[in-house]
C-alpha cells in the first residue's frame, strides 16, 4: 500500500469516528436534559415507545429487565401506567 492509500483509509476511519462522536454527544445531551421516552404496555411482552419502536421482553417489563434507556432513541424510559378501564379486574 502506498502512503496515499494509508491516508485515504485514515480519513475514512476518521469520518466514521466523527459520526460515532456525534451520536454519543446527542445521547448525552438527551440524558443530561432528562428527556423522556414514554413506554406503554402493548400486550403480554411488548411495549410501544413514544419514539416509534416496539420493544418486547421475554419476562417482565423495562424495570424487571433493568432497562433505564430506550433502545431506539436513547432517552430515559418513562413507563406510562395502564388506565384503569384497560386493566382486567378479576376481583369483582
């Protein structure tokens, strides 16, 4: 390989690293400013996120699976409680 090829390779690596740094900076900004991503329980295992994703767990929800940040957008998860009329009440 020539020096020019080495420099081109280094430039490409630098561009990739720059993209990663920008992504990390954006995530840190969201975390510092406490921006939340609301998660609502969709069915037995899945949750819909405010940012448009669907996340499914084998067992439990975000808290039981130690999830503090949204997989999709990186914001802090805010679990939206189910409305009373949406919850089956077998105690009646």
